[in-house]
C-alpha cells in the first residue's frame, strides 16, 4: 500500500503556493517562447521587422520569418513605457506668434 501524506493549509497559504507555482511556470514558458511578427505582443507586422532590424531587441531569421524571444520583446516594451515623455509642445498660436516676432515668418497679402 502507498504511503499517503496529508497537509493542512489555510486558504491564504494555498493561494501563496499557487501564485508561486504559476509565476514559476509562466516565467519558464515565456523565457523559451519565440514570437514572430504575427504573434508578438503589441508590436506587430512591419513595426516588428523594423525594430528587429534596428536591433531594438535580439532576433534571428528562420527561413523567411524573423523571430525573437518574448522576454526580449517584453523588455523592450517595458523600457519604452517607462521612458520619460518629451516636453509638451507649445500651442500653435504661440509658435506662429514667436516666428512672427523673430522675423522668421511674414504675412503676405494674397491675390484673389
């Protein structure tokens, strides 16, 4: 007869154990998962190819397909999302007024 072991856990302990197991399973899965232009998260199609050729993330060609590891694409996306945004542009009216004041822009009367 087989020896049976019984563990008694609270709901919180069981939840923690399940979360750890899921994290370990998905971390290994995403580290070995390869994506192409069709299956890549967010970055798809021509943009995927352009970024891969610009070496935004490591990639390889397999036949006619260009593939990259999902973790590399995810890391690129995370870095892009955490980049500080550029300063907001001045309203168009201010830019036109500034150009007029500096003499870079002239108002011409047109013929009708």
